[in-house]
């Protein structure tokens, strides 16, 4: 008997999709460590003509002669989701949304599809649940008369055939990691399957004009599972953030070819699904009866939306190796701010434990939080609270200078609207016209800000 040919295996990187004939500790493509996963090599000669009919060629055109018009958007009926998407869904657009299990991805998308189904044809493809389970969840959300079409399928070819026959205006794939193509021998969820299925769904969306929304799993590190090329294929990448034990959720746009990035939508989980929060600043501010030491309100900017967030600091006696811990802010930046405080303001914390927290579970990445963090730290160290109605913002440099923050006037107006009355801001952010009910103190250096708050 002829000996059966042994199946050949290769190792593919889960980050970039690069392949290697043998296992390596470091990926030769992106340089990531321990990301090569063993998969079966695809038979030769099948890749060239695979789904060739889906790749429609376009003639070469001169850039100045191409007609460019603003893309039409269709609102989803959920204002906070529309804000993150840039105004609504776009015809032929592909959206990738990821988040931890149970955080509310399927719930939010089912609510959005139900609202869209009232004005266009909507299809929900589920690979993780049966049609009965989706129907049960819709009843729980109060969507008894929903007109959403449902397909329980994980084979790519059947899904593509359904998209062609149904011709929906919007389609949700829940989730991309459950799909597989018969043209590939690897298992669903593998690097090759995820990459190929996403690529062909994207081509179908562009060719037919159907808006495709892909749900993606995340790894234990909070990143989207599968090759990173997945994020480059799609038009928009959204991340669900928040603790599953909390009732609040944040949806953040990481990439958006049709709108602004770093926009966030704030939702509250209720018995009837996710509801948008009209005033998100309220959940990021603590409800102290009286001002407490170590707390300072910051006006941060998330996309086009100013948000008021309370930054809390606790400085306590440490041992021979004091700890530096931050939640919601960068730990390396905290260490830098402590060094600037020591050098330029004479506030030493080298023998103290320093803990910094952003209330409400929000993540702050912009440098405009520097001044508020410093004032919170000095307030905790001196055991002196800042006055009621106080807030601050501004970037701090290594030389001790306080740099302006972008769109400072919008930040000031948002704080004044919510009843705040005293502000410490960079000199360059002082508005030309006074803002009613707001006293603004301008500073140019860190030591000026510290001295100022001591005298308030």
C-alpha cells in the first residue's frame, strides 16, 4: 500500500499573520514573542483562484477626475453609538467591534439592528447561538415585533450565498472567530480562517454596498484576537470597555475612516438593554459631601466631547521600596510627574507610596491630565482639600512649564455649564472674553500652580 502523505504544518503569527516552516520564539514578521501557532499548510494551487469572482477589478483613474462626495450616513437610532461611528453607518462600510465576553456587544448590536430594520433590510448572522436564543434575548430586550432576519450559520460560503439572495442593507456577523471556509483546512478561529473570512466579507460589502459589522473576540490582554491585519482590513474598529460588574460601558473608536477617532459612547446596562447616558460627566465625578484631600477634577477631551473626570491621589508612608500605582492613567507618566514635582516644586515623595485613580473606570491618555494629577498628589500629601467647584487641566513638561491643552475654551465652558467656578489652566488657554460664573487662574509653571492652590 502506498504510504499516505504526511500533512504538512506551518506556524503562523497571531499578531501579523506571517508564517514560518518551523516554530520560532520571535516572529520574523513583526518581532512579537511567543505568537507563532501551528496550523496545517494549505494545499498548493488552491490559493490563486480562491474566491476569484469576488475580486472585481477597477479601471485606473486620475485622482483629480474621481468624483468625491460626502458619504451618506444612516443613523442607527442609538445616539451614543452614532457618535462613535461618526454619525451612523455607511453604505459598504465594514465595522469591527470587540470586547470582553458578556460586556454587551451582541445586546447593543441587536438593539441597533432592530431600529435599522424599521427602515431597511437587516440580517443577523449568529455563529455562537441558535435562532431561538437570539429570539429569547430580543424578547428580554422588549423587541417582540422585531423585523430583523436571523441566520444561524458558520460556513462562509453559505453566508455569502445568503447575503447575495437576501441583499440586506446591514449585516451583523457574530462572531468572525466562529466562521470557517471550506477552501481552508484549518479550524475555525485560526489565523488563516479569520483573515480569509474577514477579507472576503469585506470584498462582498464593498461590491454589494451592504454594511457589515463584525464582532470580534478579545484576548486576555484586551486586544482583538486573531491577526492584527484584521484591524487594517476594516473601515472602523470599536472597543467595548468597562467592568462587567459595573452598570456602565464605554464604546471607544480606535480607527474610523469615515469619522473622528477616540470618540467614546457611554452606555448604562439596564434590564431592557444598553441605554445611552446623556450626561456622562456625572458618572466620572465622586459625590463627596465636602471637598476631600487628594481629589482634583479634570476636564479631559474624548474625541469631540469634553468630559469632567475626578482624579484621586493617595500618598501614604512607604517602606524601603515605595510603590507607584495608577489606575486609568499611564504609570510611566506618573513617575515622570513625581520627578518634576520634586525638582521644580520641592515636593518629595521618594519615601512615600503614591496611588492615583481615575473615577468611574475611564482611561485617560492625553497629557492634559498632568496638572490635575499633580494638584491631587500635593493635596493628599499636605492633607488639604481643594476648594469646592475647583478643576484644572494642562500638560506639564520636564522643565516644569505648563503647556496649553487643545480646545481649552470648550473645556472651560463645559465645566462652567456643570456648575464649577474655579479653574487653574495654562496661560495660553485663558479665553479672551470672561466666562460667566467662572474664575480663571492662569499659570505658566508648576511651582506657580502649587503656590496658587495653597492660597485658595
